[in-house]
């Protein structure tokens, strides 16, 4: 009997050991663009407890908790992201030589199932923090004396952007009159990157067969070409970043004929601290300048670490002030109406960037898209259209190309407007213009129409103005002393250019 028990115990121990998950695992997912997306699981099992690290795309998680047994483990993985904790949960199960893994991006998102195989120890380990340069002032490149205008692929195309989409956008900028209205940058966002060659030079993936030829095509239309990278090993979408290749990549971009770089923190978040950001961004700022090619430098780190205070010092022409915009009124309004306190940091050559336009992407109505444009114009924000330019309705085109609204955005004084008055759901913003006129924007954030009347004195006018033009309709507006008034639809805006008397 005793002997039988011993055998039973021995057999069950063998089973547990056979199911040991310890080791380095890799999930390889080949994409149609010729790149391979990899996720690494570096796990250590002791009994029914699992520790280790998980690297997936831009994220490097530590396994902070595990439960279950060899039949099915649940791993909770966490990482510090700035001030907040990110968490991910994985179900893992060993089947033969394969690790079956499932996860969800969000609790309500569809299940993602993966299969991992054993790989060499150390593969996929997070690279070390690179030594950073001492801080200094990168000389101004004198570009972007008014906020950059153009188009960016991300909001509409995301990972579907390719050579044809970029050529199509360039063609459409010209044929729709948007180029004439001032939109000149054609910016390729994330997912263009391929592997590096034997010398470490970044190459585009299959979607972009010849970057130099694409640049020549875009330049041939009198437009400029922009590109995207990250100081980390991976971009937000998991593609190759510029980590350890900063100067080399800057030279490649210059050689291709690139005119604009958006440099996105993303994959750098697990390597550097927020306090390192200035030095990290300075490194690329210096690298771009060293190429001798004028390249607009767009900082994208979601407004962390008070970027507006040091953005110009690293050679930045614009810096994102918030997280990503979505194509909803709430997202747009949350971002746009929160920018007043940043006005003093913008000036010709360096701009606050509340993110790209969603105008025309379908998630807002025309009134709301007009508000989006009105607000971005008041903020002196970069105007980077984010819609499918080849399929733009005349109504959307009219919103994107209104000459008075663009003139407010592009005003040469480069002083963004600020909120002057806020009452419940209504706000009035005022922006000083170079010729002494002012732009006045009346917003209704509420769910029903609002009649708004504000004393000119409360908007900072010592004397009421004598002339007003509606920027959207170009019509003269009769002013009613001593108030500025308008009836505004729900989520709408009235945008006036006022002048006369005091200024
Ligand atoms: C981040 C940026 C976006 C876009 C994506 C691409 O989320 O903030 O604007 O560039 O990355 O992956």
C-alpha cells in the first residue's frame, strides 16, 4: 500500500515538472507588410507560482500575480506608465511544446489567442537605457513660423496606410484646393517601418517599396513629406523605433527627402523616465539639425513632463499637449477646451499641438466639426487633416478650407486665444490678431440651443468693437452694444473677427 502511494506521488510530481512553464517563449505573428510582430514571455515557475516579464509591442510588463495550476494559469502583468499603472491579464496553458496564450486588450474586447514557442534565453529582453547627452539649447531651425498644415495618415488609415494612400492624399490635397488653402505636409504616421539592413539602416516595409521615389512624387506636387518614429525600440503600433539609431535614422530621413518627423515616446516609456524626456528629445533634435536638411520636428509624448516649457529648447516645432484624440465630440471638446492655460507657451516656430483633426471622419456632425476647426484655429493649433481626402464631401472640404478660419489659425502674431468667459455650458474665447483685430469664438457645449450674450467689457474690450465679420459665412455682423451675442446650436460655435475703435 505504502509503495503504491509512493509511486502515485512520484507520477504526479513528474506531471507537474513536465508542465513547467519556465523559460523564454516567443509569439511570432507575420504581417502582410513583411514584418513579424513578436511578443516575448520570459517566465519562471516555482510550484504553482509564476514570475517573469512579458514584452509585447511597446510594453514591458512584470508578472505581478499568478493563479491556477499547470492546466491553466492566469498571469496578471503590470507596468508603471508615467504616473499610472497599466495591467494586462493572460491565460496560459502548456500543450506539448507550445504555450497557448489568450488575452483581451480590454475586458469587453474580443479574445486574442496566441501560440508561443521556446526561444533562446535573453531574446526579447528589454534593451538598456542609453546614456543621455547633457542638456543644451538646440538652435532654432526657423521652420513653422505659423502652425504646420497638412495631412496625417493615422486618424483614418492607421496601419492600412501605404504608398498608394499617401500618393492619393497628395493628389487630393492638390485637386481639392487644400494645398492652395495652405495644407502642404503629407505625413506618414506609424506602420511604415520594416527591418534594419546589415548596417543598421532602417528600411520601409513592403507597403512602401521606395521611400525616396515617394518623396520625389510628393515634392513634385509642391508638397512636403513627413514620417514617424519613436525614441524607443518599438513604436506605439509595435514597429521598429529609432532606439540606438537616432543619428543614423535622421540621416536616412534626410537622404530620402523627408521634411517632417513626428517622434512618439511610446516604446521609450519602459526604458527612460519622464525626467529623461528632454535629453531624449534633444538627441533627435540635434540629429535632425546635423543632417543639414530643414526638417520640422514634432514631439509626441502626450503633454507629459511640462513639454511646453522645454519643447523649443530641444528644437521642437510643435509638441502634443494631450493624449490621443478620437472622432467624438466629447474627446475633441475635452482636449480643445482644456488648452487655455498653455497659450503663453506657443509662438512662431513652436506650437502647442492638441492632436490632429478628425474633421470628416464621420463621428461628429458638421456643426461639431465646425466647432473643432473653430477651436483649433483659436488655439493656433497645427491643422493636420486626418480624413480620407480622396473621398471628402463638399461640406467637409468647405470646413477644412474656410479662408477666414485658416487665417485666424495662421495669424502671424502666433498668439493663441484664451478662454475669457465661461457660464454653465457656454464659453467665449478671444484671440489677438496681428493687425489689431481680434477673433472671438462663442461656444455652446450644451445639449440644446443656447442664446449667449456677454458684455464686451467682460471679454477684455475697453470699448466695444465697431465691425464684426462671421468667419464661417464671411458676412458682416451687426453688433449690439454693449454685448456680444449669438444664438448657437448644441455643440456649435460662432466665430467672429472683430475690429474697430479701441485697437
Ligand atoms: C500614438 C500617437 C498617435 C499615433 C499612434 C501611432 O498613439 O499619439 O498620434 O501616432 O501612436 O501608433
